[in-house]
């Protein structure tokens, strides 16, 4: 498994479970966090767990790769480019919903959480597409 593929797996495993729990709390139990401070603490906790998980995993990957250069060839760049282009459209759609449609009927934390959801879905799609790119043989664009 290439180093870049390991990083994609790490990003998915450090992000998805944490934000699934965060959004389950936000959607399933909205009365659990009645004040702004509690909502900010919940978000900060989710972001911190994600960051600690990713940095810890990255340190483990770096230790195993000690002395090896991070090699990126044309195939890696092509896989990343295709995944990034597809994910961009998810982000664009999410931000259009958040910035151009939702403000007329919603506000506050609904906007914040919907924007965060769009970002998380975008990153999840990007890393999933990177992993698919490494698993499928592709000979040309």
C-alpha cells in the first residue's frame, strides 16, 4: 500500500466516526445542547478528537516510513486530481445550499452545521475516491 493511500485511509478513519457522532447528537438530540457555549464545546471536542486521531496516525505512519521518501508519481497526481475535482462539486453544491438557499428560511446553528456537513461530505468523498482510484486499474484519463 502506498504512503498516499495510507494517508487517505487515516483521514477517513480519523474523521468519519467522530463527525458521525457529532451529527447524530446535533440531529437526534438537539435539546441536549441548549446554549451556544455547549454547542461550541461539542464542536471543539469533535474537531480536537479528529485532529488528535489524525496527527497520532500520521506520526505512526511517519515512523514506519522512516528513511523512505514520499514518492508521488503521475498516477498519484492523476488519482488525487480526479478525486479533488469530483469533491469540489459536492462542496460547491453544499455551499450554494448554505449560502444562497438556507438563509431565507433558516439561520444560526442550522447554517453552521449544514456548512460543516458539506465540508465533511466533501472530504469523505475525496478520500473515498482516492482509495477507489488506487484499487481500480486505470490506463488513461
